[in-house]
C-alpha cells in the first residue's frame, strides 16, 4: 500500500513539474513583452512629453508587469535591479539583460537623442528575443514536459 502511494506521488510530482514548466514558458514571453511595452512607453514619453522619468513611470500601466511586482518597485530603483531582485532577469537573454542594465542606469542622464537611440537599440533587441522565444519555447516546453513525465515513469518502473 505504501509502495503504491509512493509511486502515485512520484507520478504526481512529474506531472506537476510538467504543468509548472509550461506556465513558466508563458511567463517568460509575457515579461519580455511587458518590458518591451515599458521601453516603448518611455521612448514616447521622452520624445513627445519630456516628463521627468519618475513621473512617466508613475503613470505607466501593464497588467503583467504589475502581476510580477515590477511596477510597484520600479519607482524606487533602476529597472535592472528590480528585475534581478524579483528573479525576472532569467527571463531574458544575457545580452538583452545587459542592455536593460545599461539602459536603466543611463536613463535620464543624457540628451534626448541619446536616450531615444538607447530605447531603439533595446526595442530591437527585445523584438528579436520575443520572436525567437515564440519559435523555440513551445518546442522546449514540450520536450521538458515529456522528459519530466518519462523520468517519473522510469522511477515508477524501477521501484516496481
């Protein structure tokens, strides 16, 4: 009886891991899209309104960034630090996160043209990353889910 319960627990853990993995892949895309939207918002604010960055960020709204805790914290520290503190830095390619770090640390400290150029560079990079994620994440997600379930089945067979 205990052995059967253990086997059921192992398979449940494998299935739960597979389901959790599929949720994580959606989160990665949503965080990338949210940051892209934020950078485009900042760029438009720099070009058209020229409001101070703090005021600009206070009026920005995005459900995904709100859900993951980015927006409440962004007024207190640079974007790169917020993402790192929340563990969301892993949602980005390393090179893109380095661009986010550079962008957020220089935001508001240079002329309008430089800031606009920095926004454009980061926007292009995020567009490419999101396109790549949409192509590769579904395949990787299916592969990881299958591996988790097969590992669970393998453990069950070994323990039988």
